[in-house]
C-alpha cells in the first residue's frame, strides 16, 4: 500500500500540492473554531472560520470578520502560522521540518518541490529550498526590525515586537492580514517608514526566489540575468510606476481617498495602492470610495498579479508578458517568438494562453453567479472576485455581507487562485499514452 502511494505522488506531484493545501486549510479552520481562538471565547461559525483559514493559507487577505478584534492572541498566532505555511508553500515547510529532523529528502518530495517552485530541472532543489527559507526569514526579520521602530513606542515592547513580526510576515507573504484595527493602514498614511517598509516587503515577496538568486549571483549586472528575471523586474517596475501615477492623477482631488492628504502623503498612498494591488490585501485609502476608473485599473492590476514561484498570486506577470510578446512577434511576422535574443518554446505560449482563458472564464463565471445572488453593484462584485482569484485580499467592503453560498464560492476561488487552476486540472487528469501518429492538418480562418 505504501509503495502505491509513493508511486502516485511521483506520477502526479500536482495532486500532492492540491491535497496538501486543502489539508492545512481544514486543520486551520478547526483550530479557528476553538473557543480559545476567538476574543469572546465562543465557538466560531464554521463557514467564517473556513473562509479565514482559506484566506490565510492562500495568502489572500479577504475576511468576513475584523481580524484585530474578532480573534484572540491564540487566534492571531494560528493565523500567522497559516500565512507563513501558505506563503512559503507546503513542500517548503515540509522540507524545513525534514532538514531539522535530519531526514533525507526523497525523490517524490523533490518532484513535488519542482512542481511548487515552477523550476525546470531536479538539480539543486534542496539547495534552492534552503535559499528560499534563509532569504525569507532574513527579509522578514529586517522588516520586523524596521516596523518595530514605530510599533514599540506606540504599543510597548512586547506588543510592539509581536505586531512587527506579525505584519512583516503578513506583508512578505502578500497576505495583507493586519491586527491594527478595522481600517488597515489608513492611520499610517503619514508614516513613511511603515508604509514603505510594508510596500518593500510586498514587492520582495511578489518577485519570486528565482529572481533573488539572479540578483545575488550577478549583483546589478542586468545583462547576465535570466530571461525570467528580466521580464519579472521590467514588468514589475513598469506596473508599479504606471499604476501609481494613474492613481495619483485620478484620485488627487477625491475627498474619499487622496483629497485630504498633502502632496507627500498622496505620493506615498498612490505608490502603496499600486503595490498592494499586486496581491497584498492591505489598504491605506478607502477602496469603496475609489472612482470607477481607478477601480477598473485596480481590477486589471490585481488580475495580472506577481511573479511565479513567489508569494504572490494572479495570472502572473510572466504569463501576460508572454502573451504580449507573442502578439508583437506575430505583428512583426517573425517566424519564431523572440525576446532578449532568446527564442520561446511553443508549449510555453500554449500554456500561457490556457492559463489566461481558464483564469478569465472563472472570474466571469463566479462574478456572474454572485451578481445574480447578491444585491451589490457589479463593479464591487468583480472587484471582490478578482481579488479572491488573484489572492489579493483587498475589498470594497462587501465580504462580511455575502451570503454563505457566495462565501463558499469565494473560498473555492481563493483556493484555486493559490494552488493554480492548471495544477488542479493536472492533479485530477489522467495521463494518456502519446499517439504514434499525427492527425492531418485542418485550417481555421482567423481575424
């Protein structure tokens, strides 16, 4: 029996990841149900506990309850542990435990690690995991130290350190859960240290560990970076700057968002809004007060998301970049798809198209169902669904008001957004033997 199970994991590492995330979510939901987890000592509503646990493990940030006041300290500890597990990934944490216990990393484990980190080969996987863990804990420690400069004087030594650690982990993992109150970071709009530290942690979490390795190996010699790192860095920089400029201009005189801030705070708040839309979930301005144009740009930014093999979700910036690169090469009538003097394999283009279609279809399907069920404006529903699918966690305030059926849809959406829709399909699909022949070509008229 044991041999069969190992064989199954080797054959289908996607299934291990899908079931791994599911298992942690269920365990987390029962822990959050315990009376010790709630501030008032009551047994939690299971749907809400399942929602929060899913949001934690899927590092989303959407929640039907106020995190700061609803949960006890024990509940907050459960939440941050679930966030750390979800952010790093099931296999990364499993490998950490194996390394601590001195156990050997098996072939089946290496295959699952390969799937989780979206890497092409099996060489150096354990070394990569060690790098992921070391860089994560170093970055989170530095982030906590910077946040403590503000939080210790404000909350006292013990509470200040705890708040610093909690928000550093939540930020780097792109979760966006906070225990500061019911208004996220709106009270810190004038505190550049807090805003920029959290923004920096979000950006680093959304770049991906493969990009870190390029930067540490080649310093700032951009020419030596891998194609993946080049696309991620250029795409991330372009999106953050362009969206921040748009928000600054569009919301400049909006009294509900940037209107009441001075120029410096408007600049920081615009930058932070652009960064948090990359799948973080924090907010420093009222999302419900955004102009429709800003809300639409925010939806598109959330839809794109961060980089693969990172703590971020979304369609992924590399997927969008590959689609754009394909279009550009087609317009130029190039025989091959080329970028930075590198040719792209056709199967990667097919995968990008598949991910885009599935991602878009799911967003439209869930949005339509919730629009039919709920009384909220379509724009608010789209905002919520894209936020869940891209594991962003930012909301226009409708999460607590959703009916249970809508909450279950959002739970499923967050789960799919974290494990990856293709990963889920691969997990339950049956391998077919390759045909020894090719069908005759047919022709479809396009354009």
